[in-house]
């Protein structure tokens, strides 16, 4: 399932931003209402597309896009979810133990000449 960032108008003049990860929504932040932000984030924006400013024609949308990575990293740490591609790869990477046995010199009989 894709990770998306979306916004809702919660009160008059206030927008609340959420991130949806694996079907569960996490709160990000609130800010003043901007019509351009509502149009851009209302249906949801894929996290992979947050770095591309080609669709952002408004300065308020660009400022919001600049804010999002810090909040998303916080959500990753706080709730232990993988949002970014690198985080997903890191969590899927297997941690292998060394196959070496520890050397214990007390277990060996030493020949003394």
C-alpha cells in the first residue's frame, strides 16, 4: 500500500495534515488554511512525489513540502513505521551474526618445551 500525505480542514481557518501508512492515519501538524494547499493535498500526495516541486505552483505549497520531511522522520521514529524508501530497505535488510566461534585459550592444552 502506498504512503500518502493528505490534509483535512478541521476548523475554520485551520488545516490538519496526516500521513496514511498501511491504512492507518498519523497526525503530522496543523497550520493556517490555504486554498492552494487544500487543492494540492486534499486527495493525497504520494511520499515519493514530495520532493518534486513541479506540481507546486504556490509558495505556500512549496513551504509545506519543505516542512514535511522533518515531520515524517519524526513519525518514523516515534511509531516505528517505514515511510521513506530507504527506511523500508533498511528494515528489510537481514541482520546476520558472525559464524566465527570465540577463541578461548583456557580450553587448549599447551605444549611446553
